[in-house]
C-alpha cells in the first residue's frame, strides 16, 4: 500500500510543479494501478522545478588562509605583539606549539581572525618583522559549494515535510515502518548538509593564519673561554689514557699469548743457528 502511495506522490508533485496548483494528497489511496514504489531523484527533481529560475545576486564566499615565517631576536616580545594585535581584531589562538633544538627555539601559532580584519591584522604583525623567510596567502572561492549545499538542503527539507505528511496518513504498521525509514534517511542527509554548511560558514567568517617565528641560539661550545676549553681537553686526555689501560686489561690474555709465541719463535731460531 505504501509503495502505491509514494508513487502517486511523485505524480502529484510533478503536476504541482508544472501547474502551480496544490492537489489534495488524500487521493493517493484510490489509485491501485501504480507499480512498485521507487524513491529516487525524481522526487528531488520535482521539488527543484518549483524553485525560482531567476539568478539572485549572491555574496562571494571566500576562505582566506596564509602562513608566514620569520626570525626574531626576542621571542617573548614578538609573541606579546602578536597577542595584542590578535586581541585588537577579536581573533584567537587555535594552536600553540614550541620546539627547541641546539640551534634554535621555534614557536608555531595558528590564529583565527575575522575575515574582514585579516589584511589589517597581517599588516600590523608584519610591521615588526624586518624580513620574512616565507610568506604565503591564498584565497579559495567556495561560493558554488555553498550554494549547491544550500539548494540540496532546501530540497531535502521539503522532502522531509512531504514524508511527514504521508506518515500521518499511513494506515498499517508496514506502511509506517517504510515511511519512517525513508524519513530517517532524509533527516540524516539534512544533518550532514547542515554540518557542511556550518563548517563552510565558519571557514568563511574566520581566516586562518599560521605564524612561525624563531630565534637562533649560539652554540655553547663556541661561547666557552679558552681556559675552560683547555681544561676540558686536558681532562679528556686523562680519560682517554684511563680507557686505554682498561682496554689493555680486557685483552691481556691475547697479549700474554703473543709474548709466549714470540719467545718460542726466538728460541727455535737460536737452536737452528747453534
């Protein structure tokens, strides 16, 4: 029964799209000549036909991202400057990492800034930088993605409403189960699309900038005084002598064997001469 209902529903929607009229869905139960129900793209296409064909003027949806890298003489001062400018433009730090090596100390900050303030923020941060090692800015236009998801979401919500209407008219447990299954599928797709829209809107509203700044460390080995290095060299020499004798002790059986062999060979040579 429910298969007949939903097939007739497709016909009703198509007639509505072409004539602009709204026939009463209660007549679906009287048609017994329809075949098996197929819930497919025909329903969605019929809903799309009802949309306005005029192309409205839309605001471009742009995602702006960037990364910069530079050296600084004062890590703390640089960080404070970035945080002050970030606060000024109502941004925030998304990730904060620091790395240390024998040559340098590096800070990596990923910040989010309102898109309208991205350029001003970057200019103020750059004002304290003498030279960038690298600076990359990119813009990704997601307008078509945004409009596509919005359009499909609108279709799915209309489908949800129509399935809800059919569910109210279902007369058997089997019919209720079938309609609820389709309704749940549509609602799951709606949730997924709403999540995608929310993500895109967040990326559009807030730009992302990765800031890497570092300070080169002078190796301590080169900063030691001559006297200290001489003392360390003397101490190292004594240690080497100690390890030499320890090595001799470890191989003393072989040394003893070599000595005995040398003595034996010398005696044999003397006997031959005698």
